[in-house]
C-alpha cells in the first residue's frame, strides 16, 4: 500500500507543479492584458511578431549531433579504444556541443542577412 502512495505522490507533485506554474503564468498574463486594455492601450501589442523558426534548425542539428555521437561512440567501443560506459556519453555530449555551437554561428549568419 505504501508503494502505491509513494508512486502516486511522486507523480502528482511534478505534474501539480507544472500545472500550477502554467496556471499562474496565464492568469497573470490575462490580468495584465485586461489592465492595459482598461487604460486604453491598443490591443495590437498582444500580437506576436513572426520570427524565423530557428528552433527547428537547432533541434535538427541537435538530433544530428546525438546520432553522430552514438555512431562514433559505437566505433570507439568496437575498436576497443574506449569502454562503452565512457565512449557513448562523452561522444554524445561532444557532438551535441559541436552541433549547438554550429547552430549559433548559422543563426548569427542568417540574422545578419536579414
């Protein structure tokens, strides 16, 4: 019985926290917008400005970095250069880091073009 309660509360607390933070965010945002509209501000300030979807570029390169890291880690394990426990995490983190740095420079170049 205790195991069920521990599992229930260990799931309830994170989801409750996420729900609470999300609820407070939207509640405060709604009150803020109502206050601005009551003061006569224009409603156009609430419309989001369209930005390029750099998040897709970042996610794409991130997943490529993970895949290359797994492949290189496997090569290092098979050739017995490194143990599997060291090869996989180190190569994944290395190539994910390289992918994120590469994303930074690509985004910088694209923003400069605009």
